């Protein structure tokens, strides 16, 4: 007898058993290959998914900082440790 099932489709058309798995597949697709063999991509996608709230907060704070700058203000260049570049 046929039975009904629920599946979630990612943007490439793949079917997944949960919305999280479909979202992770989409995140991995957005990231592309991470690492030499691309093996880190799924782990990075999972980390992004798990840390979504904090990541969104950081981007909201970033956007608020940019919005508070006067129009046309020059953006100061910073190096990777956050210090102003000279």
C-alpha cells in the first residue's frame, strides 16, 4: 500500500528528510568548496546554521554601524586583528 511522506527540497532539487538538512544543503551550495577536497563545507554549513542567531546579530550590528556613518564617509581600512591599517 502506498504511504504519504514529507520531504524538503533544496534549491538544487535534492530531497531531504528535514528542513534543517535541506537548509544545510543550500548553505553548503552557497559556500562552495571549503578546504582542499571540499570536505569542510558540510561542517562549516552546520556551524553557520547552529550559530545563526549570533551571526545575524553581528551583521545587524555591522549594518547599524554603516548606517550611522555620514553619506560618502571614507571607510577606514583595518587589518585582520581589527587595528587600523597604516
